[in-house]
C-alpha cells in the first residue's frame, strides 16, 4: 500500500506546472531566491541552496548542476553555531568553476568579551579560513570580520597563495593591546600586494596589528577605519594615483610636517569620528582638483564651526575644485563667516545635514530649533540646491514628534520651492533617522510641519520616504538612504538584503 501511495504522489507531481518548468527557467528562479536569501549561510540548513536541493530529485539535480546557486559563501558565527567543514567543502565544490564572493563573521573570543559571557562558539575558525584560502584563485569579493583572532589575520595576511581575480577586500580585526604577546615577532602582511585586479579595499585593523601592504597604485576606493596612530596611511596615499573614493576615520593622532598630497582623481572624500580637530591637519595638506563630494561627520560637537568652514573654502581654492554634494553637521551652518564665503558653496546641488546635535541639545524636555535652519531659508546660501537630506537623531527610540523642528524645515522647503534667477528649485527631500534596535525611530505624518511638506509634494516635490499608515517609513531598515551606497554594493557582491548597518555613518 505504501509503495502504491508513493507512486501515486510521483504521478501527481509529474503533472504539476512548477515541476514541469524548463530547466533554464527553474535555474533562474533558484538563483533569484538565493540572491534574496538573508539567512543563506553555509552553516545553516535553512539556506536556500540546501533547501532547494532537498525538495525532490529533479530540483536536486538542477541545484547541484547550477554553480551560480553556490557562488556566494556566507559564514556568520553570530547567527549559526554549527561547525561542519563538510558543509563548506560541499558548497565550494558545487560552486566550481565560478569566482567566489565570500563574507565571514567570526565572534570575539571569550578572552575579549569576558570569561563570564554566555557564549558558546564551536566554529572551527582556522579550518574554515584554510578551506577558503585553498580557493584563493577564485576569490572575487572577500569580507572578513576576524574578531580578536590575530592568528587568522596572520594567516590571511601572510599567505603566499595567488589572488588573480580578487577585486574587493574587507578586513576587520579588533585586537586588545593587552594581548600584544600573541603577535608574531615576524609579520609581513603583504599577501595582497600583487593582486592584479584589486581596486577596492576596506581595512579596520586596530593597533598593535601591522597594516597590510596593498597594491596602492591600482586602488580606486580605499577605506581606513583602523585606530593605528602611525602616519603610514597618509604616506601610502601618495602612491594612490587612481584613487577616486577615500574613507577615513578620525583618531587622536598627529602628523609631523606632512607634505602636500595630490590625489588628482579623488572625487569623494569621507571623514568621520573624533576628535574633529584632526581634520585641520589633514585637510590643510590635501590637493584634490577632482573633488565633488565631501562627507564630514563628527561624533562630538564641533566647538569652532568657523575653522571647518574655512578649511572647506581653502581646500576648494587650493585645489581649484567645486563641490556638488556636501554632508555636514547642521551646527556648522551657524558659523558667522558663512555670509562671507557663500560663493564657494554656490555649486552645491545636494546638501545632507545631520541634526544629531539639534536633537541632543535639550532645555527642559524639548529640543530647540537650530539657528542654522533659519539660515537655510535664504537662497543666497546654496543657490543651486536641488536635494536636501536630513538625518535626525532622537532621544526617543520609536517616535519623533517635534512640531517646532518640522515647522522650521517646512518654511525652508516652501522658500526653496520658488524658482530663482537660475531657475533652480528644491526637487528632492528626505527625512531619515539614525539606526536603532530593533528598528529606526519613526516620524509621524500628522505633525503640522510634515503635513505642510506633504502638501508641497502635490506641486512636484519628491519626498523620498513614503507615507504608510500615518508614518514616514524609512526606505532602508538601517542604512541611511543618502549614504546607502555601501549597502547596495554589498548586496550586489554578497546577495541578501540592503537592510544592514554600513561601516561608517
């Protein structure tokens, strides 16, 4: 009887439209499912490739014979604690002969987080790293979060294996200085110096780990978020003839007699962190004739906004460049020197303002309207402005409801919707909020100022965030809309969702 029932189910399956799709169509459907899988980790039995290969004989045959389904390798020790090297071996074998994109996240060891933490991590970190290194000739995009495991940093940075296809590399290592004795006496992290196609690198390596030697002459995007106090970064930047985008995290360090640094192809410069005074030494010796996009974000209040404004003006004059996109803390626009230098900002078309310090300055129980918002009403400031993006930090984890703030912004929008002599008016507007767990704070669409702005949308203004059930809904769950490029790039490399926190603001 059981045999007969099995045969009957087989015949029923044979007439199912889904099971009778052509193999090429079914393969494309499988690939789309794998690309959108947010939980597609090699060590998870719920990953789409594993699931699809266990549905039926035909689906298993299609899955195993379609390497595109297995070309992205994701290993996340924070979400899946299985340690089965055979799963990784099978995954790598089924991806042959395609190039590999791999993202690895290892936990911090109990030594770093405290022996009393309730953490059980049975993953074979070194075994996994060695298996991946064995496929180095197929590496295309690689991202490693190594935690405090210096031996893995040593293993990756000093390998002699070739990387002929590698184009993107990210390495994140957090190593407590109290464990300096674990660092090898001889350490030459130059494994990637000869990678012929490596053009994008992101490094977040804390001292006392040595920096990696990279093919500086061919890099187009470089992100340095480490905390080493050495000047080696800026000495190496002199070799970056092709660099187009530089991301730099500020740290309390000094630069002794820096030489003028010419980066003729650099179009975007991002600097963030603290202390803000470090930027004085950096911007004063840069020459960036192609610069169009300047991103400045400080984790502490800038006490002397005049200095930063003058630095930006001097940079443009020295480099003969004109900015088109500018990101600033809103309090910089309170500088009294702004009326004297407005002409140096006349080419800015996109302005991104961080209202972090507005929301942090409280009197009583309410934040006060920032004077910089009043300055923005005049079209003498940024006369060619077409896009205005706000990111708002709120002390409330869920709801932002500030009548005075949004009334001020609505006045700005109304003024800037009127065409001027240049026939320029504000076209795009965004209210993003800072990422918080478990979700971003929300902005009510019933705030009078927001209602006024929504009314302006009927006249052609584009509000990036849609209004759903009476709330402005963020376009991205965590990444800020106007700085979501890294999230999009990672989604293209590694699949999954763009809804994650990017590495810098």
